C-alpha cells in the first residue's frame, strides 16, 4: 500500500496530536534525508515518477503542462494544462509509458486500486490505466475528501479480499493533519483487526509545502536560437531574488542545461535535479531562487524488514531517498525482480529484508 499526502512536514509526524502517524513511524524505516529528487514537486509529476520509476526527463511531461509535440491529443505542438485533461486524454498519453509498478505486481487489474479525489492526480499514478481500478471523484465537501478516500479503500478491501495493491492520494486541505491522522488510523485498524498487517507492506510519504512564490521560473521559447536564449537569460539576471539561470542545449543527441548566471555559490542539489529534468519536452530556460529543496517524510513498513541491527538501520535511514526510488523499493520488499532500466534504486534496503 502506497499512501501519498500533501504538505506534511517531517517534524509534524512526531506531534502527540498525530498518534497514528507516530504509530506507523515507530514501526517503520523513517528516512530522515528523503526529498522529492526532481524539479517541480507537484503531484502530477511525482505520481508518474513513482509508478514509472523514471525521472521526468523520460516521461511525457516535466511540470504542470503536457507539450503535445506528436499530436497525441489532436493538433501538434499544443500545450495542455494537466489539471484540465480528461481521463481518456490521460489514457492516450500514458499508453506510451513502458515501465509501470502496477504492471509488475502480480494479479488481475481488479485486485489493484488507484484512488484520488482528482483525475489529474489519480491517472499519473495509475499508469498504464489498464492495470488497475481507478477511482476518482469530486467529493461534495472538499474538507471530507480524506474520509472519502479512506471509505473507498476500506470498501475495496471488503470487496476484494485477495487485493494486491492500493495507491492512494489524499487531498488533505487541513493544515493540522488531524483528519489525515484519523483516516490513517482507520486503515491501520482495519489491517490489524483482519490480521493483514503481517502480510502488508506500507509506504507513506508526502509532497512538500510549495512556496507562494514559485522558486523556479520556466520559459518555453518560440525562437530557440542561442542569441534569443542568452538575451532572455541576461534579462532574468536583473530580476530580484534570482540566483541562477540555465538554458537548454542539445549536445550529441542529449539535452543538457547550461548555466549562464550565478549570483553566489549555491549549496543545493541543482545539478542532479537538472539532470532529472533535461529532455526535449522540458523548458528552454530556467531561473532559480536560492530556496533549498525541502525534506519530505517517508516511512516504509513491511513485515519482512528486520530491525535487529540498529547501526545498519540508522545508516539506511540516513540515505538520500527520492520519489523515483520508491518503485524499486516496492519491488525489493515484495521479492520481485528489479528492472535495470529504472532511474531509481532500492538503496541497499535488501540488507534489512529477510
């Protein structure tokens, strides 16, 4: 089971007011150095990164728009906002994504559930869309969407006692996370009462809080000649708060981001993040503020994880884990073959599996 929330801070999971987060955390690997691992940490990108096990440069979109270069949805070279795409449109786009966590989990499609209140969060997680049930909706009371998702999960458990996988996205609007904690408790109680905790792997994580000011400005240019690109880069240097500017360049058939401006030496993970993004579909120019990538909570519980060696456990928990690593981590927990084509890694978690 994979549970995804929005904007949960890692430190909040230790609050006494959230006993069920603590309940799961106390019996899990808790990765203190976990981060998104790619630029534009929005659900539509991250959900596809998780299920595909690939960084955004290998996927149909890299931020919140789909650049339809091939005309999959109609006219070529059109831009489509992801939050306006329909379910059939997502199915068409995602049919070209080859790697899929859902496809690698044994069992028929009706034994796997992907559930989220919003279409644009459910379908990227459900790639390809033929490999699972997909339940989406727009609950009448947005504040009750967490209960709606939990109700759907528990109904699925009841209807499919031989279920294989659940991937759930909670659109939690409450900043105190009390309702999220309550719904997590309902799920854990059900699994415990039905003797399923002893055979269920659970991964819980969250998207970080997003700043009111976009930390990354991106530009898609009609005129892509170097003179035009550098002219825009020079203009961006003068913008207040901009710390770095990069432009995209194709070299020997591969795309790279070349830095044209830096106001001061930055300490963050920009080089590796840029490598995860550069592709034909990514923006032509990027401008960054000095904001560092935030940490995210990441708990991994599985009955076949052993914690009897605290030194090894602590070493693994301090490993830098990204969303792209969750795909191979799930495969490792389930004892399934690893795919050499993935961009993520199970990060030595095998040493704690028995």
